[in-house]
């Protein structure tokens, strides 16, 4: 069975260490990641991405229940990044 077959609709998969749904945090700083860990860390596996390459690689490697995106993300245009993800 492939990794894609293990994925569930909520963004978690059988291979996830935490068993929690994943939240992709895309920003060029750390404030959103800190916020997510503080307020959502018990309910989501927080996966940070600090540039467009990291975000796209993460999105290709796993499914996510949600994304938290810094709309002032300066390393790629938000519209382009979201379209690619």
C-alpha cells in the first residue's frame, strides 16, 4: 500500500508520528509558527515552511488539513504560491 493510500481526508495519515492532522505554516518569520504551536499544537502536527521551496516540498510530501499563510510572505507571491500548493 502506498503512502497516498494511507492518507485520510483530515490531513493525517497512518505514517504520521503524532497521528494528528497536519497544519502547514508558511511564513518567512516565526510568529505564525509560534502562534500555531501555542494554540493549536495539541490538535495539529505543525509543519513550518520558511520559503516557497520548503512549502512546495512539504505539500508534495504529505497532505494537510489546513494551511496558515502569511499574506505578506515576501519570498513568493501569495497568489502564485497558493496556486502551486
